[in-house]
């Protein structure tokens, strides 16, 4: 069976997966993103080193898909801006990889786009040919699969849903990304000293979602607010893209059961039935492996 | 030279143009949209009658493009919703036309999309292959030409820019469409009794724009606000579609010289340079003929 490397580059880790063409993960290897943070100028050398050691272990794999957390040039050869690895901005990553491994074929893509394509190719159930993919996690990312392919927009970097304007002149991600959710939780906790979240020594946004699913009032309120703000963002997104299927992934999609009713309330309030009556909102199926599987799916030929 | 009919259906008039394949208007004929308003159930019969009489005059024309002010089914055969001709919702307009004129070929499209395609095919200067087209008039419409073709989104009705959320929970069009501009003008006039707009017996939004261009404070303030609100809508639109070229048409594009600096101020405030540094904003070139020329351009084969 044909195998690909699917490489998920994050601010903290480089995850390299060996993935079958059917989307089965054969092996997962994790490296830290840079050896000597915060000096990230070494990233490319470091990446070539770790990639090289995996290539040696799997010499038969000739295609390598890489998901990157930021903007790429339209031809997917140059990194424009990676907020978590700033010094990579402007680097001709594709060429440097090709020089290092001339007999391999590389495909670079924005990580949310890659995850969307991974869901399209490897997601459970029959996937629609066009859908919006949203990832709720540290940040808020999104991608559009349009007629079976990644939609890159006019210049290559469409679907930056996390950066559209939301309340108080701030972008959506600053409200419902990890930091926003922590801030919101601390605020709402003050009104609800009875919340069981107070019993936790420390907590992450996902714990807030899980508490909400168990009936905790603070967890519920926080993720209802996420639903409201995401709903308003989707009113605009649906008006511009006219999409019928939405998949929600990322760690905070754990809260989707609380998010969705509130989100639909906002959509019903601001959109005619045409947009809402058949609208499907589903939890993405690839979970923690979305990054690796998405990157590997870049290697599948049209 | 090959000729097409380009038909622009509005709430008030049906404009039928005889248009050369190069975009020259050979003749323009205007009919009222319905004979017996407000009973608009007669529209299709009336349309077939007036179309028939023009077809008789130009029997050699075999392709007819029609721009309609509302939503169509994805296959462009059924009218879903025309706010100005409500009873047409659900009618199989394409089939009724084809039954009446079986030897002619019809192409139906949303009017803003058609105008965008008209600008692409017949606009002055070299047109980019991907651009956002915005029409500022009675309503606020938009269309996206994406890689030389109309982008219809997932279900056929993308780019409803006038209906995205703007200030005060209202949609953009309710602020900067004709009615919104009239309301805004009357409000701002109260603060500025010296405005020359007060000297007009009556005025339309376009007069406000023209007064602004001549230095009238109320005209300037109104269209600066249009720029601000349109700018915020475009922050989101650019984040989702990543477009580098914007063409603005419609009667109120007369105010673009006042709108654009304010709009760019908002874009620069909320977007990184990537989106703004090479962004072109231009006035569309087809003016009052955009509807007819856009509809005719639907007949051009790929």
C-alpha cells in the first residue's frame, strides 16, 4: 500500500506521520519545533535534519505533505508569515526542501486548509464536495473545500475566519481562541463562585467545555458565548460563500454540543431559511490526528 | 458581428439591450416591469410578450442573457426569491422561457454577478482574472469573478455583501443602501443647517454624493460613513476571499472619491499589509449600462 509523510508543523512540535493512502497512521514521531528557542532561525536546518532521519527510515516514501500554521505564497513555495515561527517569513521553504531532498516531492499548505482536505479525504461518513471546515483550538482557523479542492481565494490565503471582525473591534480569534476563552471563563467565574471549575487546581479551555457538558453553569455560559460570536461570524461567511455543510474540529470542538444551539439561534435570527433549513453542522472526525492526516492528504493526486 | 440580447430586470423596468459581442450597445428598449402592479403574477406573461416583440425585430439573435435582482437556484433555472417581484419566487422561469422560445438559448443570473461579468468582459482597461465587484445603488450588491468566471459559492448564491452584519445588528445595505443614505443625510443635515443640500427642493442619494464632491460638509460626512462601514465589511471579505482588486459600480459609486480614503483607513487599521499594500480599488467603467452589458456578457461562451 502506498504511504505518505504527513507533517504537522506547530509552534511547539513538528509531528511527522507515516500515513497510508487510505488514511491509516502507521507511525507518529514528534520533534520539538526548534532545538534552541527562541532563536528560530535554525528551524529549516533542524527541520531538514529530522525530516532526513525519517526519510532514511522510510526510503520508499516519495511524497511529503506539510501543514504550516500561517500564510504561504499562492504557488505554495514561499512562507509569507508564520506568527509562531516569525523568522521563517519570506523563506523559500519549498526550494530549500527540494535542494535537500531532490528525489522527494513536497506539498506545502496552510494547516487549516490541510486539515479540511484531510477531513474530505479521510473523514468518516460520506463527505460533501463543498464544505467549510473550522478548527477551534489555540487559535481559530478555517478552510473551504470547494468542489473537492482547497479554495485559496484570489491570492492564496482565503478563509482566515479567526481574523474577521467580531465584537468590540477585535477579531473573532481574540474572543474565542484559547486566550479569549480563558479570559471569558475567569470573568464569568466571578459571578459563579459555585462553579466546579473553581475546584480544579488549574484548567485549560477544554476543561471549561467538559465542565459545561456536565452541566456546570460557567462552562455552559462560556461556550454559549462562543456559539453566539461564531454564529455572527458565520452569518457573514454564509452570505459570502453560501455553504451548506460545516465541520468543526480542534480541541475546543469538544464544546460543540453547547455551541451549536446558540450558533443556530443567531443564524436563524439573521438569515432567511434558504441558508439555515438544510444547514449541516458536524463535529470533524479526525480529532488529534487532523494535522498529520491533513498534511498527508496533500499528497493524494487529483 | 454576433449580437446578443442583454436583459436587465429591475423592480421598475425591464431593459432590453441589443449588444454586440464586443460590448457595443446597438439598441436599448425599456418596458415597465409589470403592466398591472402590484399584481405581479402577470410578470412572466408580460415578459414573454415584450421579449417576443424584440425577438421578432431581431430574429437573428439566438442568445439571451437575463440579469435578475435576487436569488436563483444553483442550476440557474428557477427563481428562488426576488424581493422586488415577490410572486416570482419558486417559478421555473427558465423552462417557461424555453417553452415560449424553443429555438433561443437563455442564460439567467443574479444581476450583480452579471454586472461583474460584464465588467470583466467589456470593462475598460485590462481586467484582472479575479476581482470583487460591488454595486452601490438602491441596494448593495456584489459579485466575485474568480479565475475568469462568476463564483457562485456552495449553493449558487454567494457574495451577498449587502446582507452581511454591520453596525447595530443591521445588515450593511440598511445603512448604505439608498434608504440608509437618505436617513443618514437627514440626520447629519440637522447638525449642519448651512449645507447646500438644504437648498435643493428635493434630493436623491446621488445628489448627496455630488454635493460632497463639491465640498459640502454633509455630503462628505455621509459618504465618509459609507466608506467606514463598507471598509469594515471589506475587512471580513478580504480575510475570507483574499482579493486584490475591487471594482465599484452603481449610481452611488459617484461618491467613491470620498468613500475610498475612509475605506482604506479602516482596512489599514484592521488588516496586515499583505492585504492592503497592492489592493486596487477602481470605479467600474460600464455606468448605467452595466445591467444590460452584464446580462449580454452571460451569452459569451467560455
